[in-house]
C-alpha cells in the first residue's frame, strides 16, 4: 500500500471489539453454534490508509454474515501491527501462524513485507491474501499460497505506452522509489516503452528516506537533460514531497509532462492537503477503474458515517481502491472458508528432531491449508470493485482510468482497456470490434502543466544545461568538406567545411536555440582515432551527442544510431582517366558495333540472299544460270542492299515483302552505324580508358579509395583483391596515382562517393570522367542517438536549407562552380551498339523471311503433289521423291512457267486420263515427255539405292 503520513489518533481495536460483540449477539439471537476460524491481519497501523482498510475488513464481515446467516463458519480476526518494518511484519505473521493458528492472513501492507510473509505462508500452508502489495517482484516467488487481491504494477505499463503513442513522445525518465516496490515495475515499463519506440535515457532513483534537499538535487539534475516526460512510481507520501519540490524549482511549468502510476494516483488524487493538489496541476495518472454502482454508493455512505463515529477527529478520511479491495478480499476469504469445510482446522507439528530449533524451523503446517487454497482459487463473485476472481493467484485486470489533475482534484479524460486501447468512454469501445486504439482523439482534452492546452513535445534543449558534444572527423581527404585546424599559439581548434556550414545553417533554422561544441575524433597526437564507423559508434556509446561531417548513411550504421535526412547526392561511383582516341586506330570502323551485332548482321545478309534466291529462282532470269552465277547474284543482291545499290529486279510478291522489310532494317543499321562512327571519329574526342568494373577485375588493375571509408568494403565485395587496392589521402595524391598508371605504381580507377567525385572533377575536369554504374548509398547525413528528438527537427531544418538559396551560397563558397566541367563530367558508358538494341528488328525480319519460305514451299509442294502421291516406280522412297521435287525446282527456268505460281506439270506414267483432268488441264502448260521424267528418276533412284 502507498501510505500517507501516519496518524497517531487511530483506535483500531474498538472496531475489533465491536465485531466480536456482533458475532456473540448474533449467535445468542439465533441460538446457533458457529465454528470460529482464526484469520490474521497484518497491517501498518500507523498509516491512515491501513486503518481505513481495517475498518472495511470489519464492515465486510458484518455485511457478509448478516446476509449469510446460514453459514456455519465465522471468521475471527486477530490483528498485528507490522510497524512499517519488514522484520516486524514477518514476526507478526509468525506469531499469527504459530500462536493463533491463523488459517489465512490478510496483508501485509507493502511488497517488501509481503516477500517475507509469503515464504512463511508457503512453509505453513497458510494462504496469504494481500490487497495492496502490487510489486511484480512478488510474482517471481511463484508460491501457490500467495493471492494478490490487487492489480500488479506491470498490468498498467502498456496503458502508459499507449499514452506515449497517442502524444508522440519518444523519451521518458522514470522516477521511482529505491526499494522493491519501486524497482519491480521498471523492467516491464522499459519494455513497454521500447515496444512503442520510446527510450529511457536515464533512471532517477530516490530513497524512501530522502530529504527535501536530496529530492531537489535530483530534480535539478533532471532539468539539465533534454527529456521532459517523467513517470513517477513511488509511495504517495514520497510522491507528495516530490511534486511540491518540483513546483518550487519550476518543473511544473509549460513543456513538462508528468505521469503517475496507479500507486501515487490513488494515494494523491484524493489528498486532503491543498498544497499537494496545487503542485500536481496538469499531471496525468492511471489507476484501476471502479464501476459506480448503487451498492458502492451505499457502502461509501455507511462507511463514512461509521468511520467518523469511531474516529471523530478524522473528518478528511476518504475511501480508496485498496480499502475496497480489502473489503472484497475479506468477502472472498469468508466464502472460501465456508466452502473449504472445517474437518480439520488444526496444525500438524513439524517433524524436527533437534530440540534447539528456532521458531521458523518448528513452524507447524495447516491441515486445512490445501482445502482453503482450492476454495480461494474457485471463488468468484461481483464485489464492490467489480468482478472478483483469481487466476493463478492473481486478480485479473479489466479497465484502467486515465485522469488529469486539475482544480481541486482529478478529472477523467478516458480509459485504457487491454486488447482494446484508449477510449473516451467504456461504451464506445465495448460496442466496437476495431483494432487497438492509440489515437489521442480517443481521449478528452488535457490541461497540461503550466495550464497549457498544447501537447508538449516531450523534450527541449535546457538553457542551463551542458552543451551538445558534437563529434567531427579529423580533416577529410577532401578538406573542403570537413577541415579541423588548431592554432598552436592559443591551442584553439577550429572546424570548418561544407558539411559544417550546412549543419550550422540547419541549427540556425531551428525554432529554438541549442548550444554545442565540436570535438575532433583524434588521438592525443592529433592523428585520427579510427574510421568513420568508429566515429559513428561513439554516439551509440554516448561519448558524443551527435556527429557532424561527411558521414554516409548506410544500413549497418543505422542499427546503432539515427540519421537526419541526407543533404548531398547519394551513391558511390568510379572515376577514370580519359584519352583522345580519335583517328588513332586503323580498325576504328569496327568500334560502333559489338562483335555479336556484326556476326548477326552478316548471318542475316546471307540468309536474306538465300531467301530471295529461293523465291525468285524459278521466275526471275536474274537468279538463273550456272550455280556460281546464282550464288554470286544472291550474295551481291543481299549485300548491295546495305548501300541500296541492288539492280536486280524482284518479281515475286513474297520476295518483295521480304526485301522491303530487310531494307528498312538495313536503313536503321546503317544510320545507327554512321551516327556512332561519326561520334567516335569527331564528337567523342575524350574516351574513358575503362568503361566497366568487370574490365578492371579481369585485367587485375590497381584502383584507389579513401582511407577509413566504407568504400573499401564495397570494393572487396565486388571481387577486387586486397593487393590491388591503394589508398590516397588528398585529391592531389589521387591525381598523381592516375598519372603513373596502373602498371607503374599508380591506379587505373578510383572509387568514392558522388560528392567527392564531383568535386574532384571540378579540379581536373579535362582529365577524368565518371563511369556508370553508380552504387547506391544514403548520402551524407548528421548522426544522433537512437530515438533522439533532435532528428526530426534537424531533418526539417536541413530540408529548408537545401531547398533555399542558402544551399547555393554554401556550395559556391566551399565547392566552387562546376558549370565549366558539366559536359565533360557527365557519366560515360560503352559507346558500341549491341545486339540488345536491334534484336527486335532481326526478329521481325526472321519471321517474315521464314513465313515467306513456308508459303512458297507449301504452294510448290501442293502443285507438284503428284510426285509424292502417285509414284510410277515401286523402288522410289519418300526421300527420293523429295529429291525429285528439289531437282524439279533446280531445273525451273523462265520458259517453264508463265507466272511465279504456275509450276512445271509432270505427267506421271500410269495416270489415267479423265474428263475432269482434261477439263482442268491448262492447254498452255508444258507437258514434259515421259522419257525426261524417267531420266530424272533414273538419276535419283539408283542414288537412293546406294544410300
């Protein structure tokens, strides 16, 4: 229980006496014999809350047995004062078990006391029922004889996480009590915040015995930090002092966020001290929700009247949830005692042979303990706090109420329900099946600290805090980006450069002021303290608050830190020397086309010549004659189309279609070839020495890179051998390595990030060029710790700078103009035309040519089908008949047909003339004599036999 300052005017034993008198009078009135069952109560009776809970316990017995007069058992309470001490609580429990033979114990008050008492209860098999020990550390005991009749602290942490999601806070500092109660919830709270991407940069621990000065000292420490969201988890008495002191030093003003867990919320929201309520204005709190019922209202009225009768001097006492839970826990125990039976209420002595044992070793074991354990586990009813039942000894959570401290007390702004999320009312979330809600619209408006209605951002740069420690790399290879200089006389360090200028411009664009100092990442001797990865990792180790410089955004680094948006182009590119290759090669005319395109073009020239010869041979005298003449004519016709110098007439329509398509393809090829060759001979005066990375790897060329850069890893992944990698420290050194050449201790190419390469080209634009492809990266960004609230604001400021005129001023000041080099520094790739650019044209030509051949062959075979279907020689095979058709095709000439589709008709011996044949016969068709056909077959068939 979270207690207020003790009261010395409490008379609890008057209530005990009244309970005993009540039971005696009730038994005499009903002339019934009741079975008394001893039950112990262990509470810190110096606290007002404990006396309130005790009064509720007594009223619970009176109410319960008044309505359950038929029960045979009656609880007889024996109360012991734990005196706010762990040992005293254990001694009280030991006394109740050993001397009173209590069947169960209600209490103790705190989690620290409960930890000892639970052990005694398990040893003696006596159930321990606590209605105020909420620490999650008690869960680890896993004792079946411990029943927690209150919510454990971890049940509310997800509700606090939902508030962080709703209002967008990313950091929080828990302020908790330095004891088992305070520490128990912290691991669960931290996990809940991390689940919503909020972080805990610091934990504030306050001793239960801390003085006001010690509390103020800790609060002053918190004021120097950026985080402005605080989660308070401590006893109400200590929490009241904390809030009063926070208001005194100005931490309850605008911009601060205070959230209380259920302990201080329950204890302080009804505090009778006006100064405490006044110091908590704007604070948020979360506590278990107690439904307002008629029974609860009647009980409050009866309790108030009776408590004031018994304690006339305590006019400000109010019921809280722990008192109501004490009432329900007592009812549950009374029901369980009746259900467990009274067969054996005694204790079995411990089996100890040594006579000099302690009381702990000689502790008896309750015979009725297991029965009472089962009865409690099966007990369920609707109590004053709602549905009351245990699962594994734990009271199950239902809904939590979120309150805002305003005016003279608390104001409800909404609810949080497990598996449902935030809601303004319980009805609104009970009637919906929507997903888990974390929207701030699900809560009523909040009046924050400082009487503000605007949502605090949860952090700010403290004006009286320390400066941000900004880590910067030692002077970059390209000093124009980052340069660190030290004045030997004054020992003052100055940091300048392109990256520094952008950061300072972004800071100036922030809506608030921050103070910072640059700290070079160097060793005492001035040398670099490590790579860029090492520098970034220092932010993760909290050695620096940020890193500013030419730091590239890459995936591996983002695991440990957060980056702002990039302020430069992204990517890693290759830069190579360029040379004048114009008219210096006798075979330069072959360069416009790749070898595969040359071979494919040649094959298609031959193929088209063959197709045209097939289609024109039988009907065009230009394609007839001796074989050598026909071959020469076909090739001449095909290749002459390259310059459109063919003079042969094309007669066949199929051939005309093929030639038309082919001339179109040749036109595109020649025009592309001419343009590419012109570019090689005239326009392209400067040619890169290397056009792709694979060429470098195959030839084993040396390549350069910046030291301490992640580019080294990219080169190794590409397949470069370590022995072929050379580092350069300045642009001038890189130029010198290029001048030597790869074979003379120099390099053939250099790999670096695009901003560096563009600056390098601005210095040597006539000597080098960038070659594709570019390997993608995130560009340059500023580094901050994970979850830092500065990331979003600085990123927005960077966008404002890069999109405005300020960026042009910074580039001109540090990088100079690059307009004169734009033409020569554009990316260059291979200039040769490849088959990939023309395969579609060749495909169309091939399809058209093959289609024409198929059509021609089909017509030809159909017209001479008699050769295949009506043989006159039984020795003729299918292959011989095909050869006959081929011989017929070869011997076709201009006089054998009047048109391209009127073939030679061969009268097959043995054919019977018919009227139909006579009618269909063309009188102009040439009828070869039978002797000629026989001669053809005599030439073919013997050869077939030889085959």
